[in-house]
C-alpha cells in the first residue's frame, strides 16, 4: 500500500464539497476513496431507516393505546403462567379493579379472588361442554353475576401454549330482554297468566306424570257477553276488568291448580287430584261465587257471568289435544244452554260437534252453489185491509238432508262468518223478486248484526237496488235490538246512511231486549215490530193486552208504524183492529210461501176478522 494511503485514512471526514471552503481561503479536505465514502452514505441511510421504523412503531403504539383505552369491551391477556400481560380500562371497570389490582404480572387467581361477585353456578362446568375448537385455539365462555346485579360474560380464547386472550362484556340488558321475550312467549301480557302455549306444556307434564288412580280435570271458561262490555265502555276499561277477573280466578283456583288465559275472554284451569268430579265441581262453584260480585269501572258497576265446560282425564282423553278439544266441546254446549251454563263432556256431545262440523261443510257448499231460496210471509195492513208487503225468509234445501230449518243454520252461519255472503244473496234475490210485484208492495229483509260489523252494509244494499232496479222506498230493512246493544257508535251512522237513501228501517222483535225505549229515542225508526211472544194471551189476559196496547200507543205517539207478529186467530186480529194497530203478520193471514205463490196471495181478499189460515 502507498505511504499516502495511510495518511489519507487518518484524515477526518468532512462531507462538504471542496468549493465550500473557498470563501474562507482554506484548503479543501483531502478526498476519500470511493469505498469509504459509500460506507458512510450507507450508514446514514440505515440511521434514517431506523428512525422511520421507530416513528412507525411509536405511531402504532399510540394507536394501540387509543384502541385499548376506548374499546367498549373489556380486554385481558394472560401468559402461559396465567399472569396478566395487558388489560384495558374497560376490563378494570367491568370487574371493579383498581389499576394497582390489575397491574401486569398479577396472577389470574388473585384477580378472580377480588371480583365483587361470583361466577354463575354451573357455568364453568357447563362451559367445558361448550368449548369450541378453532384455528386460533379453544374458545370458552364464562359468566359472572356481580353483587350490583350486573351480568358479565367472558369469552376466553385459550392458545396452544396455555396463554389466553379474553373479551368481557356487560350482557345485563341483553339477558333481561331475552328473559322478557321468553316470559312473553309463555305468558299473557295483560294478566301475567300462563298463555295457551305454556298451558299445553303444563297439561303435557300432568298427563305424563299421572298416577293410575289420579284424575286430571280441565275447566274451559268463557265470560258471557263480554263483547258488550268492550263495545259500551271501551277496550281499555274492558282490559282493566279482565285483569280483575284474572285475579279473582287466581284466588279461586288456588296455588295447587294451573290457571291460564287462552284468549280474549277465555280462561282455563288444570286441576289434578283423586277426588273427581267432586273437586272440580267445588272449584266451579267457587268461581261462580267470585265472579258474581260486581266489577267496578269508576262509579259504574259491571256484572259478569261465566260459562264452563269440563273434561276429565283419563275418561275424556289421555292426550293434550283431545282433552282441550273435549273441554271446548263441553263449553260450547254450556253456552248453548244460555248464560252461566256448566257442562261436563259426554260422548254424545262429540257426536253433535261432528255433526255440526259436517253441517258447516255443507253450508259452505250451499253458499257457493246457491242452494237457498226465499219464502215470503205477507204483511197485512189493517186499515186498508190488504197485503201491503212481504217479509223475505230464507230457506235451505239441502240435497240430501232436505229442508234445514233457519234456526239451525243461521246461527251457524253467523258463527263461522258465512252470514255476510248469505245476507248479500238475500238482499239481491229479494229486491229482484219484488220488481215482479205491484209498485205499492214493499219487501222486508232481515239484517244480521254481523253484517253491520263485517261488511259495508250500505254498499251491499245499493248494489242490490242497482242490480234489480227496485226503488229504495219499496225496501224495508229489519234489525234487532242487538245491533244497537253491541255497538251503538258503529251501528247508528250506518243506519242513518241507509235511511238517507230513502230505505225504511224497522226494529224487529221489539220488547225482547234490555233497552228498547232508549233505542227508539236514539234513532228515528220507521216501524217497530212487536214480537209474537207478546201476542199470546192478549185475548184472555188483561196484563198481556195492556202491554200490547201501550206499545201500539207508543208507536203512534212517535210517528212509527206498528206491526204485530204471530197473529194466529181471528180473535187476536179483531182485538188489534180495535186498538188501531197498523199491520199484522202471522199464520192467520198466511204462512211463508215460495215466491211463485205471491201473485196468488195478492189476489185473495181477507175479511175483517175471519181471514183464512193457510
């Protein structure tokens, strides 16, 4: 190596170029060899890279601190020796740890000992059976109930080396919401009683555990005419009364029986024991006594009654569905007997129910195939001594059963929702038939209360008149008091809308309801029809005659025509003529006849008190 080479290597390095020294009159530094210069440059680059890496790590550390501090979930990391490596503030907040209590290096056992609460009993053991194996390790759930009522859930990921990472969350609100949903799934929200689903589970359990000498009684209860309470007082008041009913039933049932609410005004009681039917009979009597006391809504007292159907296992069934069905069948028969009915299930009841279901199927086919026809009974004007109109009465000619009485299929049609379709057909058929009669002969059509609530009755009437061309003044619509009694607020606007079209409206079966006089003052009826039950005995019974006279005078004073139904004798007709009754209807004039017989009836002449009976 040349001598000057060692001299060069001893010279201090100055990175400035030679010209930088010119202004100072100094000599430029001695130039370094290329290798040394390159090494020094690489050193600077390395320093710059290290500085950049340091800055990146510092930035990531700050970001990690921000995430860790603001994470809404608690986070803890433990090493293989189960000592704390890192924990965020939310972890300490959830479990109530101070910073010194949850410092790095703290054993997990020490932390668990400081938890202000306890692990949910059985949670750890059951968690072992719920471990989930994933690529990241084994996942386990633990749950803690804190002393302040909070519920903390920990999801622990156990890594292969024994260390673990845990996420902790306050699930108190979620757990309460889930419990509320589960509660509502099995309980009635209005009364807090078990609902139909829960009641079925209770029956299943009772039947499964029934001893050979044990009986299980199922009581199906239904409040009588509760719908009128909702209609007259409002749904809110009805709900309050239902809660009172539930409380009284709870007291009657006692702790040993299961009470449930099955529907709007339907309840059920499950009673197990060996002394049946005596025990369930005593229970029914207790319920009747409890519910006989008036219910109060403000200053107004409401009186309710209840109908009950009872089925007893094993005699009436050993399956939940069968037992529920038979109790319902018994209830249906109890209600058919009138309010406050009580019936035990019998095999004959089921036969009747099966026959009823068959009749319902046939009735649906009859509506589709129009198997009905109308018969007409004359309305006789006592002043003019002539037939002034006809009442349309439906008849069902069943292809195999023959003539089915209206009293048998009309209530069924109302119950299963077919009466609206039948009512529309009657309106159209009656209006069409009336167009073939003289222009001074009217037609009267009965309207079911269900047509007021489940259809657009004014529209149905307009359609019938438009289709037939019958003048509105020749149509008379007959309603019963139940139309107004069940929901006056709904019915009155409909009645006014019908009357505005020139259609006459009559109150049928006057005097058989609860508030006949008040209904007459609430709507200007064109006519009142006195029920035939008032006609029997008017000839020989002064009291019956006095009632009849009073109603006739009332109608006259209110400017309403009066029709008396059920006139069957010449003596009755003569008496009503003397009292200036407007119209009569009954077998003394004629029984209901097919439409083809109407022209013949109109040709007949009826004497003053000796009209022939047809």
